[in-house]
C-alpha cells in the first residue's frame, strides 16, 4: 500500500499486527470507532497510534514529561502528507500515486526555529512573544470589523507559565459567540431590537491560544505571492485575489482559517439570556453522548453529619427518660407546695 511510504526518517508507518476473530485489525478506542458504527462503515478513517498490540501508557502532563520534537515534527509531516494525498485522490483510490505526490510536496524537514518557538509557547511559557503578537493582530482585526475593543470588554485568563490548558466554562471570555444589542450581550437573541444602533454586532472573543493558532494557520495556509505588510486587515483592503487579512507576521494573507465552536450539537445558547447559559435543544436526536461541565450555583453546598453508633442512641434515650422523670417529680413537688400554701 502506498501509504506506508509516507513516513519520515524518524517515523515508520506500518499496519497493526493485531487481528480480531473476523480477520480485521481492531481500532484503538477513538472517536473514529463511533463514527464508523454510526455510519455503518460508510465513512472510514485511519488512527495514528504510537503502539501496536498493547497500549503503551505515555500520558503525563506537559510539565512532567520531556517532549521529543523530532517525533512531533515527524507525526506532523505524516498527517500533512495523509491530508494532501486524500485530497489529491479523485476517487480512483490510487494510493501509490497520491502518496508519491504528497511525499514530493512535503519534505521531511520542518522549520526548526518555528518548531522551537511553538514548543516554548505550548509547553513552557503561554505568554510568549509569538502568541502575543498573533493575538494582538487578531484583536485589531476584530476591532476593525465591529468597532469594539474586545480586549477591554472581557477579562481573558492568560495561559500562564507553564501553560494551563484547563478548559473551564464556555462564556464571553472563552470564545462563546455573542450578540451585542445596545449595551447588553446575549448568547442568543430572538427579539427585534437588534440593528437599531450602529454598535449592534455579532462578536467573538476567543482565548489567546485559539486566537494565536488561527493567525498561525492563516500564515501557513494563506500566504500570497506578493507579500504586503500590515498592522490590521485594513491595510489588506486593496488585495483583490481573495479575502485578505493581516496576521501576527504582519503580512497580508488569504483568510483560510476559521473558528469552530467545539460544543455538543445537543446544546444551544439560551434565548435572550446573557453569556454562559445553555439549554438542551428540543431537536436533539441523541446522536452523541452529551458532555458538559456543570456551572454550579453559589448556593450549592455540603452539610456534614457525624456518624453515630448504637451507644450514642442509648445515651440519648437514657438522657431523655431522665429529663422526663425529673420533670414529673418537679411538677408534683411544686404542685403540692402550692396546695400547702393555698396558692393552687
């Protein structure tokens, strides 16, 4: 098969040696398994794994394990060649020809300086200069489009040093698409006040990581032959070849990268409510298992009770009997005293 020749000097591609009872190689547990089951095998795919007959536990945090840049670059080359070969094949399923074309187009070597910079940003310092430069231009492009300085409207948590990839709750500061009507923000708007003010707009403030990656993808995928320097997309307005935008490299490129909200299809923003509120769609067909992190109310709490043994119950019962007897005796004594004093 031609796909096996798409490897690099560091990564060799080979089929799994594991076979199921039906003679086919079982897939590792991945989303592809669900996709194949849902489509009845009409949609196929390939799983790129670093193990064969037995799972190799290699999961650690990005700060607890050394990162092999050669392995990462090799895997990236393999995936890029696979994507090019799949796009090249016109339906003839000529894997050899498609693989040869992809191999010739994408070399084994990668930009070492860029790889080092990305490693520094993703594994060591999330506030690196590379991310900040691309994020700054993306915010400038959005300000030009909407007239709003989103960086002053919302607080965005920095990635930190080392970077923290905790997803947290989807809201205005973490990439939820919003509708600005007057001075109010809505996750979904169904009334008819939108458009009565010039400031009304659809806005989106992605995280620094998402914003930077979008800009980087535009730089990689949309580079024009004649480079035009820029500080925002306004400087790219004279380019007629495509919808040109500015990136953190301060060069005009064709807009090739777009945001996609990775949210379960069963969830949708609550109508006419602010950011961070969602409901389950009435049209959900239950295709996928819905996963979300609950946004707990501040009123949710915990009550702690002591675990009592049998002796505690007997002690409580005995004390209650003692108090009851004491009350009867006291009442009888006081009654007799009042009768002797002719007060009762």
